[in-house]
């Protein structure tokens, strides 16, 4: 996750990188890595809920109607 990110999203991006590295090094099995990544969520300044797809590593945002869609996360925020 080497792109500029909103600070809240940068935190879960760093956590994703750490979980992925533990899985890659054999310290986590795939199921545990999937569960930990699925638990990573954060809100941007507009209140939009963001998460990282545990299968693809893509950024996803929750829409107003509850769907989750692939999107580019904001690089700004407090």
C-alpha cells in the first residue's frame, strides 16, 4: 500500500501489509489472514466506510445502500 492515503486509511493499509507479510512468511494460515484483513475498516472525513478486499487487496468502499464496491481511496484528510 505505497500510495498516499487518508491517515485513517493509511493505518489499515499498514495493518494489511503486516498481516500479508505474516501470511507470506508462514506465521499465519490463509484463513486467519483472511479473517484479520476482513476486520480492517476505517472511515474517511466524509464518513465513508473503507475496507480492503482480503482476496485481491483492492480498496473497497461501502455505498449508502450497503453494497461494497472497488474504488480509489482518498489521499487527503485529518
